C-alpha cells in the first residue's frame, strides 16, 4: 500500500474516532459507530487507490478499536461524574 493511502486511511480513522467520541456511551456503541464510519471512509479512500475492500477492512478495524477505547473512556467519565454528584 502506498504511503499516501495509509495517510488517508489514518485521517479517515481519526474522523471515525471523532464521531464515536461524541455519540457513544460505552465500548460496544463506540466500536459499532467507529467500525461503521471507518469502513465507509476506508471504502472511499480504497476506491481512490484501487482496492476498496482492503480500505474498508482497514478502516473498520481501526475505527472499531478506537471507538471501543473512546466509548469505554466515556463510560468511565460518566460514572465518575455520577459518583461525584450523588446526594
């Protein structure tokens, strides 16, 4: 894979992570959102470089892993905030 293609896939993965960060409350939701967004972005980038399938797989894996991490962090943050405001 060309270096340019890897950079584009990385950029799409970051965008997928940004989507996952805003809309997920746990690791499962984050993984699903990140994988879906990553796959779509990876398909778009892969079609430019001639291998849409490979781009979709790479984007889905990267987005899914990143989304799961972000979702888990969101859940932990929510639990900390809830514990700080219990009366």
